């Protein structure tokens, strides 16, 4: 695809400085871009590349003051990073929209309906009595169980699996290998030491504008629904257990695990490799630092926690500072006790 600089500026509501008829056909980093590419400058650290880049056009801040002449055409916007993200999204949407029609072999069950302008990739499977909206893209090897509902403009990438009764809203993206609606981890211990499976008869509901990363698993509820509310973004390799509820516009980073029946508030930030126990709740706008273990509820809005077990972020930093100084503090204590230096070393090494 090829666009003029002016067309891109109109899309981003920016102003062109330089030749507005220059054409670009690809996106690139400012330090690597060549002729025909569009780049962007957001971080001041990369400003020197603006004066040497081979890019045909660069998105920059409308407040940037040039220190040298620039060969590239400039598109001045209020927020270059956000504008470039918008452009990437537009580009990706255009690529996905180019996928239309039905590839063979593919299967659609009895009683199922699918809206106009859809794409069904080879080996995709749609169960019975599914209702699928318009402009939906199902890439190869996607599996939809019986009674699945999918809203308009949703894309499900290759190999994703949606179990029976899953509900997905409008404008959602489910990436390759994700599994939505698999059984929750429920087993009842028996008197002979074995475990009996507890049937998981609920479902999963993803509201509008949800993104689910590759190889992420969201379990169905034991009863009722596991719910991901509108606008939340879930990274790759995340495990969300049965009956969990995730509030709107919450982001969850890779390798996080959330145990059953936990309630996460809206606008929360859960960093990578966080473990959250079951049956607790996190208030709105809670931030949990990477590799934290959350073992109790967070009740105050806007709380920042870290550590395992997780507690207040600033207190955790102070505690870690003391922890690093423990050998030095031990020496001082031994000195106060009057122990010889040799015994101090021996105690420190034991």
C-alpha cells in the first residue's frame, strides 16, 4: 500500500512541513528507515537520527524545534507516539480487512449464522447454533464450539479455541493459540486420597474491545461466568481461572496467573509473572509490580504493591534496601557483642 504524506497527515490530523506529495509504502524505525519509509520521533534520545535518517517522512511533535535542516518531510502532531500507534493500527486493520471469503476445507454447523464480509480460513470449525457478527475474521484452524456468540469486527487468529457457550463482544482480538472457556481447575478431594472432577458448567464472557494474547487461557466458570470487562488487554501466556472477573481497561502482562473467583478492578496494571491467590479482590487502579505474589485483598483505590507477599511499593523498596545491608548489619551487631573479627567472619559465612 502506498500513501502520500498529505493523506497520512489528514488521517492523523497533523500538519505537513515539506513536500506533501512524497509517497511512502512502509513503516520503519527512524534509525533504520530508507527512502519510501515513514518513521516517527517521540523519544528525544533519538532526535540525532532525524537529521540523518533516510526516511521519506517522519512524524514529529508540533513543538519540536529543529536544530539542523531535515531532508524528510515532517508530519507535525500533538503526540507522535500515539499518532504512530494509530497508523500501525490502521495498517494492521487494512491487512486483516483484505482477508475475505471462505477457504476450503472449513466447516460450519447446523443453525449457525455468520454476518457479511467475513473470512473463514482453511480448517476453521464453527459448531452448531453459533451467532457470528459482521466483518469477523477467523484464521485457519480456529475452533468455535456450539452456541458461541461473536460480535462485529472481531478477529481470531490461527489455532485459537473457543469452547461452547463462549461470548465475545465487538472489536475484539484473540491471538493464536489462545484457549477461551476450558474447564476451571476444580477437583474435590476424596477420603481415599484421590480427586473427583467438579463439572464446570459456566462460560466465559469477553466484552467489547478486548485483546487476548497468544497462548493465554481463560477458564470457564464453575457456574455463572468468568468475565473480562470492556477495554481490557491481556498479554501472551496469561492464566485466568474460573469465575474471575477483570474490570474494564485493566492490563495484564505475560506469565501472570489469577486464581479462581478473584475480582480485579478497573484500570488496574498487573505486571509480568504476578501470582494472585483466589477469592480476593483488587480495588480500581491497583498496580502490582513484576513477580509479585498477591495473597490478600487491596481495598484502597490507586494502591501500588510489590513483593512476595506483595505489600506497599515504597515500603517494599525500603525493606529490600535493609535486606541488602544485612551482612554489614550483622558485623556491626557482632562488634557490639565484642566478638573477635575471626568469629565475625565465620558467622557471616555460615
